[in-house]
């Protein structure tokens, strides 16, 4: 498949949006996590930096691999109706899976921010607050 330049990824909308939101939530999670740890008197800057870099590295690696697989299936061209249908189906499934997984990572980080806010003593709405149908 070859080595693709990093600038290619920075200019595609799906990857850019997912990475920006995920990066902002990782930063927000780190800040709220450090403040919660200071409040609980268990703060360690080396642990905070290690966890943040490990989390960012893992998330971005997973997103890049998913995106590369997605690009591969979008650019495959095979002769024959059945083969084209199968490639299009697999490519559509992978595209949806990529978006869902990126959303999952964003949700995990958002939930972690809420947990850190609760540890700091902030009032968090109850879990049934967001349900429209009780």
C-alpha cells in the first residue's frame, strides 16, 4: 500500500473531525483528572503524562489503521458485479464501523471527564436525566 504522507490524513474531513474532538477530550480529561487527583491528594505528574501519551498514542493508532483499511476498500476495483457488490458492502460496513468506533472513543473520553468532575465535587445530572422516555 505504500507509505502515505501524514498531510493526507490531516485534510480529510472524517479523520480530522474525529482526531480534533478526541484530542480536545483527551486534553480536557487530563486537566480534569489532574485537578481531581490534586483534590484527592494523589497527584503525580509523571503518571498523568504517561497515561495521556499512552492514551493518545493508542487511540490515534487505532484510528489510523481503521482509516487505512477504509481507504483500501474504497479504492479497490474488481471486475464483475458480484465482486463489486461485495467490495462496496464491505467498504460501507468498514466506513460505518470506523465512524461508530471513533464515536465510541469520544464517548469514553466524555464519560471520563464527567467522572473526574464528579470526583472534584461538581454536581452531575442523574443518569436518567438524559432519557426522554422513562
